[in-house]
C-alpha cells in the first residue's frame, strides 16, 4: 500500500505519527510518506527504508500543500490532527480514502449550539485558579464565538467521511464504544497514540518509591490538590521514602503549588518540579526512571468531556512507552490489556502509596506485569488493527 500521514497542526503529536508510520512499515511492501511542516522536521527520525518525509515549504500555502498531496494516488491518507486550518481541510475533496484521527470526540460529534453554550456556562461558573480575568472570562467567550465557524467546518469534514469509504481513528476501545452512538462501528479504528519500543529500565535498585506524573501540571484536568493534601497529611509516613516527579512544566495556573512543593521538600518528601519546558531526552530519562506512573485525572473534565470516552489521557501512552505500571482513579476505564499492571483508587491515594512503599514485592510484580502487557503495543502486534 501507498500511505500518507499528514501532521501540520500539532508538533507534540509526533508520537502518534511515529506509531502509525512504524506499524505500517512492518510490511516492507508498504510505502509510507510523512507530510509535516519544516518546523516539525527535527522531531522525526526514521531509519526504515520504506518511510520518507516531505516537508511543507515555508512559503507554500496550506491549500497548495494539501492539493499537492491529493494529486498523488495513495491507498489511504491519515490526517493526524485538525486543530487549525479547518477551512483548508474542509474544502478539499480527497481522491483517496481518508482516515481522520479525532482527539476530542466531544468537539467533533454531537456538538450543537446548546452543548457549546452549556460548556461556556460551565467555564464561566467554574473558573480556574488562574486569577486572570482574561483567562477566566474573556478567552472562554472569545473561543465560544470563534468556534461557530470551526464547528461548521468540522461538520462538513465528518459529513464527507460518513458518505464515503473513509474512517475515523480513535485512541482506545472505550472511545470507539462511545463513538458508535454517532457513526457506524465499521467506520471506526481504535489504535494507540504511542507504541512500545525497546527501552531501558532506569528504576532498578531505587531506595525510595519514585512516582512520576507526566505532562503539564494542569490543575484543570488533574487533581493535584488532593495529592498534595495526602502528602502533607502523611509526611511522617512518607519522608525519606518517596519521590514525586512532576514531569512537565508548571504554568501560571499551577504556580500556587510551588510553595507547597517547597514545604514538602523541606519536610523530607522529594518533589521534583519544572517551571520551564523540558527537553525530550530529559523527559524520557526521568520517565524511564520512575517506578510507577500516576494518572491523577479528573475523569469528568467539564460538562461534556470525559477521559476514556470523549478523549484519552497521555498518561496511558507514557505507560506503554516506558513499560511502567500505573495508578488511576476509579471511573477511568483502564484498557483491558493493561489492567494487570494498574491500580485503581477511590478518592484517597494514601493507602495505595503507603502499600507500595511497604510492599516491594507487590511493586515488582506490577512492574513485571507492565513489561509483559506492553508487548501488545509493539508495531508487529498492532499491524492487524490498521490493515484489517
């Protein structure tokens, strides 16, 4: 097959493009072309002979770039992200089969005016901890009105997919189940954002339990307040025995946590944090150094978004990448093949953390289960999900 992968909107979605490219490349008869912007090129490094990269020229319009792709006779075209250039993507009539990845189902399906108005009300009545009037009032209203046109373009794109052989790609089976309310099952592909490749376990012989929370410290989507309450309330049980790695930068909305972090460090609980973005290499080294990954999610993000249904969490994909066990709140649907290496908690994290500190054997069993489970996410084992 001749396969095109397009990613011109989000640089940080390179893992998803890599996952698709390397999985298709399992078959040497497949020819994969990755279409990206010049700025994204530094993120992509393929050794496979059947993968090539074509970059959009800086002086080339998006319309012309997409038109040049459409002139090539591909068997299928993956559009990995549409978060900008809605008009350009909506107006093109693709000659090849299209597989569109939808990251946030609630913005692409069943997102009529009443739902968008309800979401705006939710945002205005539930402001973030960022004290900025711009952040809590002006921007929600601005994006509410700006999204009218975007939604019209989204609807046009979905209409074309429904009325052709094209398909939608989502990141989990639970998302696929949710989406069958709006589109027939045969038009939906479930395929992960990230694949597992051989990686080094840097967590061997830790003297302290090392828990990693990957991703930006987003207090809107993650429950950091409950975590810090548990840590502060049980300092005597945790001091000298626990490291918490906040593996992502802290934006302005989360800066109120920094004094609490410093207090915990002084009390003997190591909390690693970053006020700036960190490099890919540093991120991966710290991720691979963790014993276990915490997904301290707010499962219901707002009035219409829910992790494991309308969107997926990057935490799952970091588990897959690093072959680590995970901790998730009850209510988040853990993928079936990862359940043996994950723990669920109901409101209180204390017993989970304390038990892992006390029972090294339990932690080791979880880590071994994770190494076995992620084999399902190696390219040769995912290939059938794309081609069948």
